[in-house]
C-alpha cells in the first residue's frame, strides 16, 4: 500500500477533489455523441407521451 493511502490523506472528500482533477483524463466529446444523446432524449419523450395516452385508455376500458 502507498503511504498516502495508509495516512488517510487519499479520502474522497469534497475539499480534496477539484473539477479539473476529475476531468483531466476525459476524452473530447464528439458531435456524433451529442446527436446520439439528443435523439435518444427525443425518442424517450415521444415514447413517454404515447405511453401517457395508451396506459390510461387501457385501464379505463
């Protein structure tokens, strides 16, 4: 084990982690990934709206 881990200074507290440290090794976001996320959210919204019409109508009949 490393000395840092043994001494307890390697804890995951809010004051020990900075946003720059967390994002240091992140890959750049591709435009294709943005389109994939947006299309997924749009499809999920359409399915939710359809489900809100189908489920109550099937319960009432």
